[in-house]
C-alpha cells in the first residue's frame, strides 16, 4: 500500500510545526474517524474553541476509510485549526493511530476520539499536568458524558457507565492504574513509543461489528508492564458525545459483549476457570429466557449484563486459541433475552 498523507492547506505537517517551535513544548493531538460525519461537526467546532497551550499544538486526524463525507468535513476546518488530514484505508482504529504515529512530533501526544467536546482550556491543562509530573509518562484525562438533549443519565451503575460510554469523571487526581486511560482523552510522552511500541491492530474498533474492545487499554497495560507510570489529571476535560441510539438496552449489551471479549484478548483473568465459565454460560442460556421475565427489572438487567459480558469473555478466550466463537448468532449478536432486545434505557 502506498501511503500519501494529505496535509493542511497551509502545507505544514506536524513535524514542520515541531521545528517551528524549536522542539520544545508542542502538543500533538491525534484521532481517527470512520464515517464520523454525524458527530465530527461538534468535535471540530469545539476544537476550534480550544486555547493554544504554551509551545503550540497540532492535530493529526486520520480518516479510516470513510464514505460519508468525513474527509470533506475535516478539510473544511483546515483554515481554522493546525490540522493535518491523513489516510489509512484499512479499517481499524489502531491502524489509523499507528499511521499518525509515523509522523507525529512534539513532547506530548494527546489522543482523543472523533466524538468529544473538549473544554476550552483542554490543552492548557494538559500542558500543566505534563509539566507538573515529569516522572510520569502516561496520563488519563477526565471524560464526562455529554448526554443527548433531555437525558440526564443512563440509569447504569458507575462501572457499566464507564465501560459503555467511556467516562471516568468520578476519579480523583493522582497516580492511577494505566487501565484507567480512555481513548476519549489521554496523553503519552513520545519516549514511550521510541523503541517501536505501537497500538495493537488486533484489538479495538474495526470492520468487524463485534470487535474485542479495549484498544487504548491494551496499550496502556503493556506500557505499564514496562515500568511506565500513569497519573490521573482531572484538569484536561472533555465531554463524550452520547447519541440517542447508544442508550438502547440492546446497544449497551452489545458493548458489554465487546468489553468481555476485549478482557479475554488482553489476558485479564476471569474469576471462573474457562471450563466452568462455559458451563455457566450454557446453563444461563437454558434458564434465562424463562426465568428473567419473572425477576425485577433491576435484577433481570444485572443478570443479563453479566451474562452477555461473560459470553464475550468466553468467545474472546476461544478466539485467542484459534477456535470459533460460540455465542454469536444470526446478525453477529450474542444471546439477549427478548425483554432487552429493543428496550430503551
């Protein structure tokens, strides 16, 4: 494949901006988009309101095979943002981010998604956090949910909300587990990538509908295993845009399945041994369609959520061993009892 980056109208690439600032203190923001035209206008408009940090900043936006006009939307902001548009046609968010890392330059790499609304002082606060903690290489920023108009909350518990909507606003400043880093808002010092470390293209959003979730978490865990430390910084804050369709119970459960699958891919140990988990999943498949309708809504939901995550874990465990998944049926969806297939949150 021939890689030809599409640079901003100013014909200044990220590396050139780095040279202009003397190699000191520049922040390089990176994100990927695949058919993100529904949310990109809000994200780009918010980025245009961000105050430049000391040392300056640049953006590398990688189009990941969009067919909905996302590239045109990105280009339309090149006269308002220090934006370089790049192309990675092979589907996969991690592939796209790795493409950006080929040319990224600066002393702090900030990663986000294409559906966020950063605060106006977002990068100013990132600059402050990185400068205040020179012994830390990994940083988790604050992400809060930006609910659809008229919706105040999802009704999920904190763990489910964090998993489903990628938020961590409940955390306090200080050292934290690297797994707390979210792709919506995180920063990594470039030296973490110096010896060729990259995002794993085998995990995270891709062309597959039921992909194993956890692309940034996998990288963060790998870097932490190499001795790099992580700091939670509440100052640099973004809102994660939640769309109405994402509040449907079925949508939430599909994400729970992908999360469980990702946990297995990352080698996170389950509290049940694989053989016991498999038997437990099959027992649920026999009992839950009959039993869950008689439980209270809260109890039924808790059991369905746990089961669908465990289905994902079992399938992810099998996939790592070259075995086919057992829980994806017609339409590539896990087992969900009738009451939750179309119910909204």
